[in-house]
């Protein structure tokens, strides 16, 4: 019962972060859920509970999304999905934590410095493959997209809409991969069902905050969120 209550609170916190910044759900939920369940289950529970909010955001904000970019990233993500599923199934737990920490810290450095990454056709293709791999391996597929969309100069609403559209596509692919590889077992499904009501509550709270943020504050929220996520990932690795 304690595990289920903890999962509810973690999903609530992750949903608020996702609604405010457009990303961060898995970066919050996966590291925290690993304290309650095993890391592989944490990845799958996060995916099961998070897909609903990303689909809703993608539909509601569809008029602001850059759909050609989102579709290109999703298509490239399909190429990276098998590698991610192999990592999830066979990698040691500490390696999964190391991947999370390295990706998040790398994105913090990119965004903080204002460095531009390649966002042409090849660059987006490489990012898409990486996103597909991370979707299945750790669930933390947001950082490469954050860096790319900041390099493209997206305003907050375009950023949130486009990243939601990409998350929706890669999230559905990830769930299909989890089902095909036997990761959707009874305990995972039960935990996800108990935590699921936290999603609409978290979305309502986060959406109210989102509409009160100006672009400068939005960038600061992104950076602080990434730093916090990196701290959580590193703390898990140290433990």
C-alpha cells in the first residue's frame, strides 16, 4: 500500500512538471519510482501513466505543434527502439542510472551555454534515434528534444506542443515494445492503475502555472528542472 501511495505522489509531481515545462515527466518519475519498485518496472510504470497526458497535450495543442519535425523524430525513433529494449532487459541497474545522469547533464550544458546543435535533416535523425533508444531503455527521452527545440528557437507554446506530439508517438512505440518483450506484468499494471488518477490532477495544477509564465521565466524553469533531474539521477547512481 505504501508503494502505491508513493507512486501516486510521484506521478502527480511528474505530471505538474510536464504540464509546466512541456517535458520532465519521466525525468521526475523514473528516478523516484526506482526507490519504490525495481528500475525496469519504474520505466514501464512511468510510460503507462505518462502516455495519457502527452496524448491529451498533443491533441489540445495540435495547432501549435511543428508536425513535420515531430513526425520525423518519431520515425527516426523507431530505429533506436530495439537497442533501447535490449538495454532495459539486460543492462545492470547502475548502468541505467549512469545513462540517465549523463544524458541529463549533457542537456543542461547545452541549454545553459546556449550552444546550438545540428537541427538539419541529419541532426534531427540522429536525435530521433537517440530518443527512441532512451524511450525504451530509461524512459528519459526528453533532454535531446529540449536541446534541439531550444536550438530551433521555439517559443514556450510551440515547444510544449511539438515535444508532446513527439512524446506521444515515441511513447506509443515504447509501450508496444514493452508489451512485445513481456515487461507489462501484473504488478506494473496494478501500480500504474492506482497512480493514474494523479495525472488529470497534476495536469490541472501544472496548466494553471504554465499560462502564468513569461518566456524568460520559462527558460529558467527548463534549466532548473534539468538541474534537479540531473541531481536525482546522480543521487540514484551514488546509492
